[in-house]
C-alpha cells in the first residue's frame, strides 16, 4: 500500500470519504458501460460495442491503482470494493461480450449456440466465486475470463461460428485448469515490461478500431503486433507457472528427504 504523505490512517474527513466514494463510482461506471455494450450489440453496432469494451478495459486497469493510492478500504471500510469489482468484471468481461458474440452471429444457431454461450457464463460464475481465483502473489488461477478479448479477435478476424464455439469451449475448460496467469498490473515478475506492453496493446486495440469497418479492415502488421502481446502474455504465464511448480516440487522433495 502506498504512503500518501500527510494523510493519517485515522483521518476520515468528509473529503477523504468522498474521494474514496468517487473511486468506487468510477469502478461502478463499468456496469453502465456493460449495459451500453449490450445495447450496441442489439443495435448491430459491433464497432461501437468494441470501443465501449476498450473503455471498460481502461477503467478496470486503473481503478485498482486509484483504490490503493487513495486507500479507499480505510476510509470506507463498510463498502466491499473487491465485490463491486467482481460484479462489474463479470458484466463487462463475461456477460456483455458473450451477448455481443451471440447477437452478432458469431455463435452457432439453435440449441448448440445456447450451450456454447452458456459455457463461459457458467465457468466464469464458478471462477468468480473461488476464494483463490486471485492468488496472494497476484496471479489469476485458471483462465481469467477474458471473454471480451476473445470477442474482440473473433469480430476483428471475422471468425466463423464453429471456430468461435471451439475457442469458447476450450477456454471454458481452461478456467478449471489451475495454471497461473499474469495479473498485468500487479504480478511482480517482469512487471515493468508487462505494464508497458499492455499499454501498447491497448493502443493497438484502439488503432485497430479506427481502421474498422473500413474496406480491407485493420492492417496485418497492426494485428500481428497485438497478437504478439498475447503470445508474450501466455508464454510468461506458462513460464511462471512452471517455475512455481518446480519450486514446490523441490520443497516437497526436500521435506521428504528431511523426514
């Protein structure tokens, strides 16, 4: 937790409580954005929906930093900001993007489409209720419900319904596989480069949207750049997961040798 200088932990002035409330309101605004994404989806404006998705990503990337900077849990101890964050994340990262895929024709038709759409909703419901979904050393356990990113690339690349369905099925299974995924703004290992690359990826996301829905769509160079970030993210997550597994196995072997 950061030191904010002159402010005492016992100073609960109306201004500090108001400032903490503003941070929570900032987080809660993501719920409104989720509604607007779903409205845009029903109106068939996928580009607008993706722009709104970018706004949700920016809010989610910065609200935690603000909450720690302004120590909102100290000045509003009766308000559970973590629960609010989970509710908003479920709406913006799970419900809204799945609805966007459904309404835009990126999922199979009929019963198959219903089942495929239900998988991420159910898997993420399970994940969001796990007490260790976010580890103490700031990793996500299991696929971190990035369905908004899945939806973004499905739309940008114009993937067919069967391919999108297969991706949703596979990623839903990964929710239950206890690999550790990097928390971009908090995982300590390689944090500076991860934060920098994440910021560049967000700029790449925006640049891609600026080129849509123009004929020809986004440039291959821009798309490949953003995909390289995903390769980095997955590769780093697998590397750190393997490193942790090896460390634990070494500890277990040492404990058995000492017994």
